[in-house]
């Protein structure tokens, strides 16, 4: 199912919470979805970095010592002016409207560390990174001495590459949980298997298959973008350095992008992400830059051709106060558009369906799906998520006011056709769903520690839905814990997954910075283990829990966590600090909502922004950062 959310990953977590690093800021007071339309993704050893280049072509958060040996990455020569819908070569200063395009500034490709050479700087596999990430150690080369192979489940010694023939692994390195010795190498002297795991199981971590610059983008606050790969075509929607909504496209294998600037300019509101999707005839649909304002929607007139994207319309009713656009594929493959009509504490959730025959939108059902206005509330949904059981699963919280602390009553519904909806036990639900008619999974009270856009749907090995969320462990007091609610024999059973000793007491309106973020729902690994990804500001940032399949309690916390990209890329390239606050840049990620011809490659977008500023303008405008596309071999 094509969705606009993340992940991560995951990213998806909440729209802004889908990011990683020290600031997984998330839209809480207004809610939101992870970069719709996309969901929601590296390099240079031996090469010099030119102006504007990045070490290894980073993916979300920072650069890695990657693969582009011998070449220089940076600005290169100056080409012609790049206007809207013009093309621009990779590697130069990129500006969709009137900027210059460097011709010949692209990073050279190929190559590995020279025979007999040493693996690049430090070689420490810290935070899931690899010794000189991404490269293949050449014959006779020596990896970084002292680098510890502490990569999570499925990681390999000298992660990111393999020890070449005759290569020696890192001295003193220890094999991590589930890690394996790199091809051609041997266990480092003195190394031992990490507690709780066995060495040698699993495979190597993600490696960089492709890294390609797209454009310079706005970095004043987090607002999520969209990435859609359809067959051999790739489409990216974002806000450029001048805050213009922009769509870029390319053919896979081609390093040149074509651009189209749309007539919509971003302010300082982090709710205003951009959503994008392609329908079954490859017409392009874009929506975004909305927070309780009239619908902003664009559509192409020619398949896969961004130059034909123009302002368009949908149904024409209940479209004057729109927020949180989401595109996803319905049960017949038709495109569906989900959005909120109204405002925080007083809104409805509406679904529209698109006909490729008439090229028009109509209501999926004749009423709102979730009706909050009749009760002076609004719902913040997550999903619908198409599960392995053939049902779409939708979870949400109700909220009384614009204050994020007034979220309550975790709720659920499922459907196979988006028209007929049911509770977990199969009881039909009369539409629209209201606070009194829905299936309440957990009656979390107001001020109970549960926040919108932090509820995720996953599934266990028996395909039973599991809802991940957090709340206080003692009503309106106690500490904040991660909980997992599982549907067992038609009834919801609540399990406490963590024993954290920290209380996140949030409140207020606008875009809040999340101290705890749930990246995605629980999922089963290929080895049968059930995992839950999360972010916690007081517990080391990003993490991965191994859940007991019976009790859903965390039996183990993996360090480093499992992610679809090398975690060394989580380090920002920009050193800019906001003068009044001394806040630095944070890396943002957006996963691909589509797929290309090579299923082993997962594409992601990476860029950097300052943390959210409660949707208020900053006194100083930060410099633009580089939006980059990565392809990761999983």
C-alpha cells in the first residue's frame, strides 16, 4: 500500500518525529502525518571533498566514509541557470529557481581503498557505523585498529564493507549481538560475543548503493518531504532554499534532475509538510503546506511528467480548513486522499477516492469517517495500515483542545473496503465513528501521558495487530512507559513494554519537540524475533527493543539500534548554530513510499534543519542545507 508516512522507518513516526537524532521534533499540538506521499533513503574514501561536498555523501544525519575513491566531491564548474522545470547536473550549487548548475562537479564513482592501504580515519564502528563506512577493504588493507564491531543484530564485523582477501579485522573488537565476521576476515584478537547474543548469526548491515544530490533546501524548521519511486522513475517533493514547494524527477541511473516549482511558499509552521503520490496511470498528485487553511492540491495532466503539474481541485466541500494530507492506495488500487477538516479539538477525518477514468475525486463514504465536531473534539489517526491479514487497520486518539495534554482514549477500527468498518471483535461500527461508538483500546485519560502522532500499528508472527503507544504508568502520575496493545481472540490486551524511570510531562500548543517517539509499529525479523523501534531523549536517543513474544515486555535493548541506514550518517554535516538559542542542525530522513526494480535497494531522503520552534519565526535565517537521495542495500 502506498502511503505518505515514515519511517522510518519510519521513520514513520509522527510527521516530524520520523526524523532521528537529538531532536525528533513532532507535530503534537496540531498533529500530523509523516511526510505524506512518500511513506516514508550514501560516499568518499581517498577522494577529497570540495566546497559543499559531504564525507561519503551522507544519508540522514551526517556523512560517512563511503565508497567514492579517488574522486572529488563538491562544486565543480558553473553551468547555466536552472529555472523551474530545467535540469541541473549533480554536484553543483543547486537552486531550483535561477540557481547555477555545476557541470562536472559530481562525485566520482567507484574505487576502493588502495591495495595495502589503511581503512579511513578512526575506523571505529560507533553507533552502528562501520569502520570507514561503506567501503570495501582492498586486498592486504588493514582496518582501523581498535574499532569495536558493536553493530546490532544482523551487523557484521567491519560493518559497511567486507574485509578484503588477507585483511585483518579490527584488533580488540568484539562481535556484537547477532553480528558476523566480515567475509575473508577472522575474529579480532580478544574479541568476545556480546552479552545476550551469539556471534555469527544474521547478515551485514545496510550499505550505500547510491548517493545523489538533489537541491539546497530550507532548514529553518523541520517539515517533511515526499519520495516516490515508480518503476524506473523517481519523484521528490520538498521546499527549496527559498521555501517554494518544488517537485524534482529523474530516471533511475541518470544523475540529472528535472525541476518544477509550484505556487506555494512555506512559512514557519512545521505542520505544513508536502505529500505526493502517483495513481495507477502514473499521474502525479501533490498536496501540502496546509494547517487549517483551504486545500492546496496539484495534479499533472501527463503521466510521469512534472512539467504538467498544475493547481487542481477535489470535491469542493469541507475544504476550507484542511490539515494533514495523506495519499494511499485503496483496496482496488485506487488512490485515496485522507485529511482533517476543521481544527485541533474540533475536526473530522475525511476520505476522498480518485477515479482514473473520469479524473475526478469523490467522497469514499457519504459522511466523515471520524466525527469529532459533534463532541467538540478531533481525532488524530495513524493509518490506515494494510496488514498481512488483508484488513486496513486504523488507530487514533481523541483530543479535546489544542493543548497536547488533552489527548485521551486510544481507539481502533478495521476495514477491508474503506466503507464498512468494524471493531476488533468484528462488531460493525455505524459511521461516522464518534468517541462513544468507536472501539476503545485503552481508556487513557486526559493528562495521562499519551500524545497524538505517537501511536503505531504493527503485527506479530501470528499476524495479530499490535498498537504501540506511551502513557504514564500510574494514571495521571508515574513515569512514561511504552505500551503494546495486542488483539487476542477479539479482545485488546495491554502490556507494559518498558520500565523507564523518566516522566515526559508535555503540554501546550503548536509543534512540540518529542522527548519520546515511536518510529514504527512492532515487526517480526526474519529470524523470528519481535522488535520495537523508538527514540528516547533520556535513554541514548534511538533504540530497538527485543520484545518477548508472549508478554511483549522488552527482554533486551539493542545498542546500536536497527535502522535501514548506517547510523554514522546521523551526524549533521552543518556546523551552524542558531545565534539566540545555540541550537544546531538535526538530520531528517524520509523513506520511499514506492519501490524500484531492485527490491534489495531502499531509497531515502536526507537533509538537515534546526529543531522546531513552536511554529514561530526565528530571528536569524539559517543557511540552506543539501537534500540528498540515498539508496541502501539491505
